[in-house]
C-alpha cells in the first residue's frame, strides 16, 4: 500500500490549512496516510552560526525521514504577509541543509487556503516556483479562497471548488 504524508505549513493549533490537507487525504484512495504537525518538530531558528556550533537538530532529520519514506506529499501552505509562515520556512531551511533536494522527487499535491478571496495564491505561486529546484515534483495545485464560506464541518461545501480539488487529487493519486 502506498504511504503519503500530509501537513500544513503552519503551527496554528486551529490551522485551516491543516483542515484542508486532512480533507484532501480523504479523497485519496487505497493509501496509508500519516498527518504530521509542525508543532511536533520544534526547531531553533535556522542560522549558520547555530548550525556550526550545534549541528543540525534531530527534528529536521526526523521530518526529512518522513518525506523520504513516503510515496507522496500533501502540503497546504499558510500565507503570512504574502510568503511562507515562519515555522514552515524554518523547517524547510533546516532540511535543505541536510539535502538540497529535500522533496526527493515525491509527487506533491500543493495547496493553500486563507480567509480571504485569494486563498493563499501568493504563497502557492512562490512554492510552485521554488520547490522544483529542491526536488519538488508538483503534480497538482489548489487554492481555496474564503475558507470560512467554502469549508464547513470538515468538508469543502462549494461544489465547483470541490470538483477542482477532486481533479487535482486524482492527478496526485495517479502519480503515486
């Protein structure tokens, strides 16, 4: 059975991006899913001086091992001021010090959502431009605008947007 990991690029305990990532996993068939939480992988802020003095923290190695041992990745990015959330950028930076191609060419379904009408589109575009240089094999992408209006009780209630996400999940599933 194929194994996928799903996580949000957020450390919010009530992350809407985590909700979206979990929902997307319910649309993938015949897979074992491991939902990760960045709060379980605390790391100091990346800095070369810290790395020289202390080395790379175990949690960066642990998270990277989840990526490497999976068959695919579902990631929904939080957008903070038009870019990655600090917690995601930090783990991303630490893992890149272990392996510059950290995404390991694993098929990725890349998503973002926000309360606003753009649905995290800016951070999604940043990731789509950057991740391929880091071993990212983005096979599907989805932006969910107006989370509070379109997503309720663990389900994407907007039929048109749900159809779009379902199509992206199919592409992801077919690439596993």
